[in-house]
C-alpha cells in the first residue's frame, strides 16, 4: 500500500520528498515513526493490517497508543491507515479497501501539510476513509 | 461544530483569539492539540465523533490516551467534546446533541481561563454536557 | 466533596495550604493536577464521579492513565477519589459514600506528607476507602 | 508483605539498603516508585492487592501502565507483586500466596541487581511466582 | 529462546554484538529494554510468554504499552516476540512455535539494521511470524 500512498501523493502535488521505511508489524510502527521524525520528516503515514483475533486487537491498541505517544512527544502528525481483516469478506475486497483507504489518507496527509483549508471543507461531512460516508454531523476541532 | 464553539465563546466574552485547526479524524486530535500548544495556545477544544463499532471504541480510547499524554506533558487543558453515534437515534438528534455539548464545553473552556469561580459553582450539580443533569453529587477536585 | 476534603484535612492538622481548582469533568483532572504541580503543590487530591455506562468506564480509564502519566513525570502523588454511580442504590447513599471516601483519602493524603508511619500502620489491613474493610492481607510496598 | 520481602532479601545476601515506603493503594504505586528512584533507589519492589470487581481490574491496568511509564522514563526495574483476590478461596490461602509470591519476586529483585546469571538459569522453566511452575517453554529476552 | 535468536542472527551475518539480559517476566521487559538502550544497544529483541487467563492478557497489554513507551521515547526498535499459551495444544508444539517465531523475528531484527530492502520485499505478503502466511494484502508503512 506504500506504493498507493506515494502514487496518490504525487497526484495531489509536489513540494515534498517521500522517505519509505518498512517495519515487520504494526507494533513496530511507533519506533519507525519516531525514527523518521528524528531524520527530519514532517509527517508520517503509517500503514498496517490488523488480524481478526482478540490478541490482534490488543496488538492494535498497543500500537495505537505507541503512535499517540510519539505524536504527543514530537508534535507532528502520524496518519494511521489501519485495515482490519474482518472489514472485508475476502482478500480481493480487502486489498481494494486498503488501497482506497490509503489513498484517502494520503490526501489527508497532503492537505494537513499543504491545503489545511481542504480538510476544513471536508470536516463534518462524516467521511469514513475507505467506505461510504456516514452523514452530515461534523467531525472537526477548533 | 467548530462554528458552534466559536459562537458560544463569543457569547461568553472576549480577551482571547481563536485558532482553528481541522484534523482528519479523532486519532489525529492529540498531534493537532500539541501543534496548537506549540504555537502558543493556552487551551484546546477537541471536537470528535465516535462510531458505533468496537474498533471505533478502541480508536476513541487511543485518542483519549493521546490527549491525556499531551495534557500531562504540557500542563494545559484539552477540553474533549466527544459524541458517540449511538447516543442519538438519528442524525438530526445527533447534530443537536453535538451542538449542545459543544456549547456547554465551550462555556467550560471559557470559564477555565476567565471564570474559574463559575466552574466551581457548577461543580457537584452532576451536569452532563449535552443531556439533562444527573443529580446532586458533586464532581470536582480540591 | 472538595469541602469534605478540606474539612478532613483541617481535622488532621496544619502546616499546609490548600489550593482548590475545579475542572469540568474527570478527563480534565490530569491537566488540572499538572497545573497545580507546576504552581508548586506537593500533592493533589483528585475527586471525580464515574457514570454507569461503558463509555463512562472508558473515560475513567483514560482519566486514570492521564493521572498516572502526570505522577510518573512529576514524581508526586495524586490521590484519586473516584466514585462510580453504581456503587450505591440512590443519590443520598452515593453522596454519603463520596463524603466518606473523600475523608478517608484526605487522611491518606495528609499521612503521605506528614505521617508516613500512620499509612504503614494501616497497610495490610485491607481497608477499602468508603466501605467496610475487606480483610487482613496487607497492601503495601517496600 | 513488605516484611516478607525484606526477610527474603536478607536471606539472599547483603550489599544493599532497603527503603520502605507505604502508599494507600495500588494506583499510588507509580508515584511512590518515582519518588524512591528520585531518592536514589536502584530497584523498587511494588506490592499490591487487586480486588475481584471490574473496577478493580481497571484500577490494576491503570496502575500497571503507570509503573510501566516510570520504568520507561527512568530505566530501572520495578518488580510488581500483584495478587488478585480471586486467586485464592479464602484469606488464609491468599496471605500464603502473597507471602510466597513476594518472596519469589524478592529473589528476582536481588538477582537482577547481584546475580543476573541466576535469573538466566531460571529462564525458560516456566516459573509462575506464587504457584507451581507451568512447564518448560522459556520466558526470557536476549 | 534467546539461544534461538542468537543462532538465527549468526546465520544472517555479522557486524554486531549480542548483549543478553534476562528478566523475571514480561512486565519487566520495558525496563530491561530501556537499560539495554542506555548501555548503547541499537535494537532489542524482547521474548516473552503470555498465559491463558484474563489477568495474563492485561499483563501483556501493560507490557506492550511499556515497550511502546520506551520505543516512543528512545526512537529505536524493540522487536517483541510474544507467544500465547493457547496458541498451541501442548508444550512441545508451543516450544516449536516459540522457536520458529523467534527465528523469524531475529531475521526481521537483522534486516531492520542491515537489510531494510529485505523487509520491504516481504512487506504485503501477509506473513505471520510463527505460523503460515495469511495472504497477499501488504502490511507496510511509507
């Protein structure tokens, strides 16, 4: 999915450099993000897949807490793109979902850095990255 | 809902400046809050909507832990306004609830900065932001 | 309950000053505690009420994690006094419970600062703040 | 149980000083541990008892996260000795279990500081502090 | 399993030194990892076994959060190798699983330091360390 993220970023525009860093699993994302920030990156897109079992959900929670800890310490965004296996009935649909969600989050990442007004315009339209939108209640922060 | 927060703040009084910063989702709130504190803000109002599913609740817990981490590190308040989809039967009621809760929390935010005695006066009356009050047991801290 | 804490502290003795700081809800306690420590306080008593629903329990967990983060960073005690709505059948009993637990924790707070030997004497008698003691197994730390 | 920890430490050998610090409950352990580290301690043994109810388990999780945060920040060990009420049918058995587990963890604490090779020798024999060993799969870290 | 990790690392290549540090249980891993980083290590492989009961799962979650906190603070990888008792029907199969998973993670650890392109090549093939691969959806991070 890293390729999809890079592809979508290129469609949005330029003015940035992509540094790709692959980790073995989702619990390694926080360290990887911290390493990228220490190397000077301004934003990290973290892509991960979460299994169906209870132990996988605990892993995902720990991974998310780690990503939050890095963001709280560094003050830069980590855009997490997590797909759960049970979100789709088969691998083809899962790959499609991961691709779509990755692209939508890549746009979010681009907009956070270059087009903040675009995020504000989408806020409150209830968009769910990867599936249909949910409705009109706004999700934003003043 | 950011508009409702700004509107309610204006009703309370002046002496402050509002910086609005929109993020893609609730897991991005902690980084956004840290960024705003790093820019000199004294208090952050974080507005977010939480879905119905277990994964959404885990997201909300991770987001809340991130917001706690930022507050623990910075020593400034983040007033979290979270609305859960299942709190209302339909989108109209949900929007009403989000608006009302946002306004009540905006008053809290204003009072933390400018009218601490007003918060103390409300403490212990069991107010639930967004719905009717629960009762007379006091919720405060000495 | 802040009044009960102050009243009970006065009964124990002097040599301290009470700074009262009221926050809107339990998720705001960690920031409030950090602010008080930054102002020079040596110990914080955090009073809060937790609702019956799952979302309230998640709030309480996030609040507790925030309080732990502040204590871990600052190295000073936050004595948490949390009462859960379902601990009592009605508001009168709940208010009684909150009052009693607050007073017992106020004694603990006083003893941590001025009478550590008193805490040690109570340790291991299985005291539950706010209800009857549970038994003789000791709860302490060397 | 603090007495049991001190007694067991003495049986292992000398070369250290014990500083005893008692706190009101398990959620106060992290602050107490940080205070002891700030006073120059090299290792903390944290003794606590966890009740049967869901709220007690949430308390224990928050306490454990606090202890982890202190260890992560300070880089010194906190040996947690937690006994859950439901681990034994009555108080006599519970006291026995707490005593035994405390002594086994006291040996671990001593060995971490003075006999690391002894811990390595026990690793992978599946020892459960306080009850019979579970089996031969090794639990260690390289 | 530490022996298996060392053995597998040697098979991959040289250019590093292994420092082995054994701790009593999984909740001690975060402190141990921090100690190793403070001694100059560049990466830690953390090996642990998780029991079947709810209390064991809470322990594992706390341990994982501690490991995340260390990684977030230090910006270096801790490769966690956790095996849950219920993952295998008996001790022989469990030992086999732990050995296999340890070796696969040792390869990951080596590759993070010396062959990042190898991790990228494996990303998205859905590998589950210790059991058969799950499928073709990619798990990586850009």
